[in-house]
C-alpha cells in the first residue's frame, strides 16, 4: 500500500518569492510520482510527473520537482511565484510495478500568493 | 487538445435517489477511473475500469456503486441509493497506459439533501 504526506496544509508567500511544497511518500514497491494543481472550481491538472530517468523533473508554469529515493520525497519548487499560482497542489503516487494503477493522493497544500 | 468531459457540472438529489454521473474520456484512452473529493478532504480513488470490466475498486466502492461503458465514448458512475455522505466532487479520469499519466475531467459536484 502507498501513502502520501504533504506536510503543509497552507503556504502563504509573496509574489516573486520562491516556494517549496513538500511531499513525502511511503511505498513497499517502486513508484511513479505526480504533482497536480487544482485552481478554484476547476478539476485537476497535471503539473509534472516522475516516471524514470533524471530525478529533476520540470513541469508547466515554471515548476520543477526532485525525486529523492533515499528520503522518499518529491518536493515541488518554483523560484519566483505569481499571483496566478494561487491554487491547491496535490502530490500523488502510483505503483510502477504493475498491479494497482490507482493514484494515491496527499491531502493537498493550498498555496496563496499575495501581492 | 483533447480533454475529459463530465456532465452535469452540478447535481442535486434527494437521499435515497439514484444518480448517474457521466464522463466522456479522451478517445484513444483505454483505462478509466472515478475518484471523489469530499469537501476539504483528499482526492480518493473509487474504481478503475479496463477492457469492459472493473480492474480495481476501493472499499468506498460498495454495492451501491456501479460503473458502465455503455457505448464507445461514455463512462458512467451510478449510485443506486444516495446517502448524505455521498455528497462530494466526483472526478473522472482516463489514461493510455496502466500506471501512466491520468487526465482528469472538471468534476461533477454531487449534493445529496
């Protein structure tokens, strides 16, 4: 079974500041990792994914994340945020070894970017 | 760009009534999913569907729930007798590969009164 922990439920930052949203996972098998963003009253949009290869993954809207297997983490970063980045961000994991293909989500982190 | 669509966007129903939530996955996708998000809580997996049968379901997906792909395009979630605790946002998703990227629809907000 897999689980995902997002340590921060809310992260307020000022515009143009850097941000890191933390995600740790637990799994007995190797995993794929994802970050999704949910803007108010909208569905889930994929920001980026780690399937294999380079541990530094770049996504849309200037976001990137680094897979750290030893620390079982997949933290999301952006060097300079915009007001439009205000949204809820979900980290998710799925098994890469066949069997279950479901996504297991964390509880989400609400990012609020203030002017 | 192809996208997953869901109808209706908002459904209000009385407790005990049946509801059907509809989804049109991306046309060349083979794997289909339903998730739900109760207000303020995490997104939870309900069921996955492949090759016209359920491939996995969660504990939430009890006998009150069923899924169907009645034709080549629609994918439906039926709740036979709704309960207050079924109130949630229901998301449909689809993917080309097992375990790969899942594309989500905008969701149907179900309100059970």
